[in-house]
């Protein structure tokens, strides 16, 4: 299984039966002021956005270092949409733009005369059947865990990404998986919250909490990007530059452009 060659940060999770899943902290900081592009187009209106920023050194704060004045376009065939910069510096949106499964979309970003491009084909949508909460003994503590249920289609290769919120607060980790070992199967995937502050109760699921999960069908290149992030932050000092994750952005930038489907479910924890 190729996942085992790269997943190194959550060895304990592998023992819990999640070898096809990875919890990833999106730490894109570096020390060479690289451009970071994070582009998203979904199958619903109101979710299209492109965030443009620059990396920082490890000892800098984590504030978003947005880049203003960029020209941002998303195209498909002969149709092109120009995104508008919001009041938040570095965030560009097209509120009426949505995508269609099976269609390839392109991103063109121009910053200071330099162009950065990417393409992404929106996959078919796999229905998000159910969201539930299960309890499991983790390291001696009974822990509530979000569990997503869906049927993986047998006729195609699928890649998934999940995002989790507790009482409206997004957990700053991501989960991705493929169907290498589960093609055509019914899937019950547990979204373990590991590697976080054990004393932060807002990162734990309690009774009466509201838990929300986004399930996204992503393409292979976007999967590789999030998959490779687990090995990106390997610097050993404040001056070290982490290895760049695998990016589908062409040009001297890091990041990703993802045209994906998305379905969201929310549950009140019993």
C-alpha cells in the first residue's frame, strides 16, 4: 500500500485501523517569501474562492499574509470568470460561480506581472450517506469520534477529503483517503482528532456539541498535495525551509487549485 511509505506522523492512527486516512495540519510557512495559492471551486454557488498569500518564517505569527492586487481568473472552455477581491486582503471570490462534475477548470493568477496556472477536473459526486458519533477507548480515555458513512463506487478511482467543525470551530487538520483497498466497499471512516492540544476542550467532542463534516470528492493531484503535506514541515530550526508539498500550481508558487464536489452533514452529539 503506497500510503505506508509516506504517512509518518500518526503511527498510532495506523494501529487504530486508519491506514488509508491522514490527519494533516496545513502549515505552509517557509522562509523564502514564496507565493501560496489556495483555490477552490465546488458544485455549489457561494463557495468559489482563491486565497493568495506569502509564506513566513517559522518564528513569525500565523496571521494570514494576504497578497492584494492580483488578477484571478477561472475558466472552462471559452468561458472565463474574473474573481473579485474581498475586504479581506488576499481573498478573491466569484459568488455566482459553481462547477459541474466531469468538467475541467483552469485557474490563472497574475501577481506583479508573473503568471501562475493550474487545472482541476471536478470528479463525480459520491453521496455522503450518514454522519454519526462513536465512542472508542483512545489511550485509556473514552473518546467521542465523528464517523462518516458512504458507499465507494466500484467503477472508478476515488479520492476524498474531509473537514470537521465542532460548534462552528474548524479543526485545523484535514483528513484525506483514497480507495486503493476499499474500492466498491461501504466505508465507515472515523475522523480522529490527534496531534492537538490535549488540554483544549474545544477540540474534543462532548455530548450536546454540534459536529459538522464536509465530505469532498477531489481529483488525484489535489489528493497528492494534501497527502504530501505530511512530509513538508521537516525543518529542524527556525531558519529551515520545509520541503514543498506536491502542488498542481505551475509557476514558482506552492498551493493547490481544487475543483471538487462537496456535501455537508451536521449532528447534535447524543
